[in-house]
C-alpha cells in the first residue's frame, strides 16, 4: 500500500471509528468544515456500490490564519484531509494528509519559506497528537475487551 500520510487501523466498526476520529480531531483543535460520503457519492454519480468511506476536511483556525497572513494563495494546502474507510475484515482505517503537506515534506520549500514551514510543523504536530489519541483509544478498547 502506498503511503499517503498517516494511517492507523482500528479494530472497531466504521461508525465508532468515525465518531472517535471526529472527537480526536476536535480535542486537538481541528474544526471539521466538510464531510463527503464517498460511498453515497459513487452510488449516485457512478452507480457503483462500495464499502463505507468518508472524507473529512478539517482546519486549525490559528494555523489557517497564520498561513494566510504569510501567503493569501496558500488556501488549497490548508485543509487536513482525513479518510475513514471500512476494510474487508471488519476493521476501519483512518488515514490523513496534514495541512500544508507540500511544505512539510519538501526540503526546498522548507528552506525558502521557513515561516510557512514552522506553521506546517505546528499542524503536523496536532495531527500526530490526533493519531496518538486514536491509538490510545484502540488500546483502551482492547483492554476493555480483554478484561
């Protein structure tokens, strides 16, 4: 599987994973500004049935404001995109591409735009903490199942 960003597999049903991911995002200061039900979209537009799949677009208010102050054209790179999707074995995957990903991962960009790179690092840290919350929940759920 390709690496498109951070990814975690949760051994919980889709609805539960979506709720936990949304809660973890909010706990780290993200605002979910758009939700796309990809399964519904493909059923309607391509007449194709697939597993449940959500895309969430999330923004960090201060990161958004700070980045736009430095470069008003940076808007397309601001959202963190989160995909939540069912796997064949009943598990659920949560994957995310951080805000300002091209800046965060490109050394040339980082060298040429250090202020934007610092903002990207703040966003990446928040996303890492979001995934840590999901990982903790996964361990808490497993402990509850074992007990």
